[in-house]
C-alpha cells in the first residue's frame, strides 16, 4: 500500500487526526484495520450531513479495511448530550428498532456491504450489569467530565446535567474497548467522546485507536448544521427533483465545502466556476450517485424549464376534491405538501404558498374548487387542483377521454 497516497485520500475534508503518526503506524500493519463508527438511531432518515462520515468510512473500506458499524440501541436509551444545552429525551424501544431498521437500509447506498459488520451495542452493554457499570464509572472523574464544553456551559448556567449523561461518553468509549477498534471516525462535535475511548483502551491495556474527525455540514439555510429538527436537511431518500432543487437553493458560499465533503471531484476542477454552474454540477453529481446519471440530467432539464422559464413542471400530482371548498392548511397537509399543519402555516406566514401565482397570506382561507388551479408550495412542489366532483370536466380530461 502507498501510505502517502492513502493518507492524502483520508485527509481530504478531515478536521483533525489524532494522531497522524499513530494512523501511519496502523496503516503499515499487515492486516485489515477495524474501523469503528457508531450511530444512535435517533431519527429514521439519513441526510447529506450524515453522509460526510459515511463517505470517509467508504474510503477507508476501499483501502482494504473493515467497518464495524455500531447501532447504538443501548446508548440511544440515554441520548447523546453532545452539543446539547438541555437533556436529550430518551427514545422508546419501538422507535429505536424502527429507526435502526431504516438506518441499515440506507447506509449501504454508500458503504460497502461486503466489508461491513453491523453490531448492536446492547449486545455487550446489557451484560455489563451493575458491577460492570460501577467499574466503568471509576475510570473518569466529574472534573474531567466538566472539561467538556457542552457540560461546562450547562454547569455554569445552572442547567440540569444528569448522572446518566455523564455515563454516555464512558459507554461509547467502552464500545471501542469491546471491539478492540483501530480507528474511529466521527464528527468534530464528538471529539470528547472519541478521546474517552482512547483513554479507556489504554486503561484496558489495548493500543489506543486513531481518531479521524470531520466537520459538520451546514444545511440549506447556510448557518446551522444540517438537521431534521432545523428543517434544513437534504435526505438521501428524497425524490430526485426535490433533492436537485434543494441543492440548487444552497448559498454560494457553501459550494467549496460541499464539493470537498460530498464528492470525489478534484477541487481544482470547480475553482472559478460560476456559482450557478457549480451548483448544477454538484446537483448532478449527488443525484446521479443516489439515483443515476439519466435521472440527474432529467432533473437538470426540469429545473431549467421550471425556474428559468417560470413554467409549471410537465408532470405534477393532481387532486380531485369531493367537497366544494377546503381550508388551505388542510389542503396542503392532506396532499403531503407539508409534513405537518404547523409547517403549512409557517410556509403561509413566510409567503411560500401561492395559487395561480397569487401569494396566500391567510391560514384560514377556504379554497373554492370551482375551476382548475395550480397550487405552489415553496419553490419546487406543485399540485394541480381539479374542480370538485360533479363540476364540468376540464379540457384536459375531455382530451384524455377522446384519446382513450
């Protein structure tokens, strides 16, 4: 193996390596390394922010190493306190199991199934028992825990920190001991937890793992990290046109970071590109990866047609109401154009809803179904509203009848 070339691959987009010398030593070992990555199944969908780490894991697999993917079903019962200013509510067992199922379906869009072993940390953490948990807790002091930024801030502002949360980094670190991991990959916000794993391995007379941390990816708002809770995410299971449109809406300033973290395109190839061309290249690259290049090109053409020419897409869902009118919020939610009624109201208040080009500002509006109308939600979602049942047929429906 060309160690220098391997390091160049690994270091692309990397925030920090602890330590590079140790990583080199491990890469020289005559065996596949055990790459550890853990994810608590706290939400069902994986978005592009998650894929920053998954892509790095795939790069390590392509270098010949094995991924140990931990589903943190035990630690999810506690809730990771990283970056939180309040205690994270624990999940039910049913939520954990359902989210874990969807994680397993989605990760293999990126990582190599043949070089991946999926394990659940309840397999060994359940067996720790009271005595084992006491022994584990003896490895760290409260003072050391309060060195962690989020705990320190909460302590100084007199916000609640539970003893259970102190256990979280120890349990995540014990995962490294149990698996005898060589390398662990995580987000920059996980650095404290990853360092605990290194220290516990030393305490258990193991060689400490090397740590690779990666930056957090800002979402579509360009400010906060990508998260479902912030509504600024791009899911890898989203419809291709929706995914393409969301990427095209990203702030220009995010282009270098997105290319570096989400593609293998050499960065010198995108330097100097006009922001719109850069976004189109990025959109085609990402949609092409999760779907195919033909779909990516169709999305590109559709985007040009709709947004440059200000036209309605050729194919949009239709809705034939059975009543003569309906509340605008109910209409949006019933047709799955918003995930909740609250989101529909928020879109209305932000000026993101229009009917026949006229913005809707009243959440109490009753939409009358006396003619064909085009409802637009946000920049990319459309609905063709047909007249209510019993109303005269549209010209399109008459043409279809003649054709049939």
